[in-house]
């Protein structure tokens, strides 16, 4: 079904649509989310349908406070209170044991639910005005590039949702970090905008990150965030040599690479990781529309936000 998709800052309209069981794309500080009433089975089905998302990939539930979260979970570990003091509202998602109020469509049948408090003024106000939480995966088609502007959302979902709440460009640009406190340890299930080093400053116990952990979030498929043309990820000089007969567009961190006839889209001009994260997905959209045969993306230093950015680029480069 095709419908008009309005882009607007009208929170009242968003409240009306969501309360009627419709979907609205909402801004967060990380990426735009495709939001629906997390307690309404039909709204949840619409999310999976609209995104073409497989039903084994669970959704994050968004709330305005930990207090609101407490209605939907069995217990809030002390570790989460500690983390929330520093990181919420913000780009950190917590895994809880869910209670019976959370539909199994949110969690893909898992006994746990992912919850986050986004740090975006329009969406926080929206959450405060609703009497239900919002289930919101990133507002892209399944497997494609995550959206950080209303325009990105329109490119993928125009005509299939009634409204995009316009919060401009997302301030962080890479999804939340997902953590699960269990058996006394903090497991990082997905690298994201809160780095393990930041977590370490607050959580003094043991932190297990995805490199040395076999437990990852379900739905973290090897191939994800894919542009419409092939993307190769690694050492720029080697890859440029390997694909020298093709039309290449580069995505780089250092911006220092100069090859005659090759477009270079630097993520940042002064090796600023936060700027690189903010520009990551918009640069991927730009690269896929640059008329090139393929994209070569430079690997960033493997620390801080570099871990999350490299994770996205690695998945964008996988083609199985
Ligand atoms: O920054 C973000 O987290 C954005 C914004 C919109 O909030 N949302 C987002 O949602 O990235 P999505 O659907 O693209 O990714 C959510 C991921 C799922 O793929 C899954 O891996 C994980 O969250 N997840 C959800 N529920 C889970 C659970 N119960 N246990 C483990 N992982 C879970
Ligand atoms: Mg996503």
C-alpha cells in the first residue's frame, strides 16, 4: 500500500498516529527508528512487514526512564542503575528479563527484552506523552544502510509509513551499544556509540566484548548495513591495487589518500572518531550514489568508536 509520507516536527500528529497503531519514523541521537506501540501486536507486525525484517531479529523497546522500564521487566540489576546514571538517556541498550506485559513479537520469543532511553528531545517528549513504550528498529530496510537523516528514511520507506518526525541529522550517527549483565559480568553484545572504555570507567567488574565472546545479539548477521554496490574493507592501498580496473569510490578515515581519478569521501578531516561516526552512514549513501562500480572503505584504528565503525563497515562488506 502506498501512502503519503510527511516529514514534520508535529509531535501531536506523531502521538495520534502511534496511538492509533500506525508507525512513525522517529529521530534518536544514534539513527532514526521505525517506531510503533510495543504493546500492540498489529503495530509490531507492521514493523516487521515494513522493514522486511525476519521474525528472528528482536526489537529494542524505547522508554523515557528506567522507572518506565521497570513496568516491563522482572528485576533491574544494580549494575544497570549505575550505568544509567552516567549513560541514560543515551546510546546504551540494556538486556533485561522481560515480564508478561512484553509481547513475544518484540523479543522474537526470547525471555529477555532490550530496552533503551534515547537522548533526543523530540522523541523523549513523545515517549513522555505516550502511555506505552515504542518498539523501534533502525528505520531502514532489512540489511541496508541505517538512516541518520529524514531524507535517508524517505529513500527507503517513502510511501510505506505516514510520518517521519523531523529531528534533523542524528548527533552521534552509530547505533547504541547493547549490554547484558549476567552472571556478574557485563557482556557487550553489540559495539556501538558507547565504547568499552567508557563502560570501564563506570562498571568496575569484568566486561566481555564481542571479540572474545561467542554470545552476540541475535540478528547480528554477518551481512548488514549493505550499500547497493559492493564494498571492500581493509587496507586502502592494497585494495586499490586489486581493483584498479574498476571505478572506485573511497571512504577513508585519514583523508590522506590521493589517487588520480578516484573520488575520496573522508569521514573526518582531522581523525576525529566522533565526527567519523556521525558521518558514517551518510557517507555510505553518498558513496553508493557516486556512480562507482565499488566502494573501498579504510579500516579505522581499533579502539573507542573505531570498534563500532569497523564493525559496521565489516558487515557492510560481507556478501553472504
Ligand atoms: O541505536 C539504536 O539502538 C537504534 C535506535 C533506533 O534506537 N536501534 C537499533 O535497532 O539499532 P535495530 O533493530 O537495528 O537493532 C537492534 C538489535 C537487534 O538486531 C538485536 O541484535 C538486538 O538489538 N536485540 C534486541 N532484543 C534483544 C535481546 N532480547 N537480546 C539480545 N539482543 C537483542
Ligand atoms: Mg538496524
